[in-house]
């Protein structure tokens, strides 16, 4: 659902957006998500996994907002509650001359406020990429497309190293060959991670027809909550993981369980 405010002034908005997009800083997909696959018929785990990389919302905004502001553009995502109590994320891309592009995304229902917060964060990130014209995550529906990388997106370093600075990321964005794209980065990171005992062979999204689910694993929203709280407190994830006595968990927080999430959350209170 998309609407336009002051459509007669949209040409100025589109011109400004094009100029801003040319000045976006490289966006690095450095968050790894691993999902275990379930059999649709039995509901049991198959032992196979699917994984993909994405850039979090904070990085998307950090790498785009300065260029947008330079061109007189602003991007807002207020939360709206409808008469039927459904919750929506409203995406507003506005220009200083008065034009605006407005779209809405429905937030999935949640059983509590914690899950609702995670759902809102996910929808904001999911909507921000298309609204701003950036590719912030792998295409989980098409194997061939997932191997492609956006011209302004740099694959993460091997071993999921800490996020590169702009000066380090720029050369990679200019010279990364297609053969060293996102799919290869996923394989490299996955192969070097301590696997759980029941990890099955790598299964790509296009091959997997079973439903995914991870009832014992922390959600994307919970993982992002820990990362954001750790960054805000100035504490290193590695130190928190050690203090919580979590085994086979690194700073990517892949395979973090619900219990592990609760332990880390207590340390960040």
C-alpha cells in the first residue's frame, strides 16, 4: 500500500533520491542467520540448515541518512495502531519541497511486548531497504539471485570479522569479483563455525521446500537486542559470552538459544 503526497513535486524528490543513492556508503551484510529445516508433513527437523546474511537496520540508516539529508530528504518510520488494533510500520520518504512517498507494512501479531518489539524491528529493516533503494539481505527465495551482490554492497570479511570501516570497505566494494560473492562468504563463515552435533549438510533456500523453524533458538529480534544493548553499554560480546559461560557461541550469536539469550540479557540489565 503506497500513497504520494504532493505528486506534482515528485520529480524533485526522485532527482534528490537519485543523487543521494549515488553517495550511499557501502553496506556490509555482516549478520549471519542460521535456520534449521522442518519436514512439512511430520514437523520434525530434517538435520539440514539454511543460512543467509543481512545488514541490520542501524547500519542501513548509518550508511544512507547522511546522503539523504544532503539532498534535502528525510526518512521516517513511525508506528501506527489501526482501529482494529493491528500495528503498522509507516515508511515516509519526504523531500524538503513537500513531496513524500508513504507506504505501510503490517507488523505480525506477537504473544508479548518483547516479541512485538522484535517484529517491529524486523519490519522496519525489511521495509527500509526497498524504500531507500538498497539491498540489505540475501534473496532467500532464489539460489541464483542470492549469489548476486548489489553494486553498493560489500560481502563481509571471512570469519565474520568486526565491521570494516568505510575506508576499508570501499576498496572491497570496487574490486570484489562476482565469484567471491555473498554465497561464498556464507559458506566460508559457516564452515569455520563450531557446528552443533546435529548439523546437517548445507541446504540452499531454493532446494528447501520444508518449513523453517527454531523454537529453541533465539529470534532475530532477540539477537539484535543483545547486540544493541552490548554496543550501548560499551561491552564486548566476546566478554559477555564468556561471563555467561556459553559454549560454541561466537560474536555473531549464531545458534544462540533462548536460555543463552536470557543469560546475556541479565548481564546487560
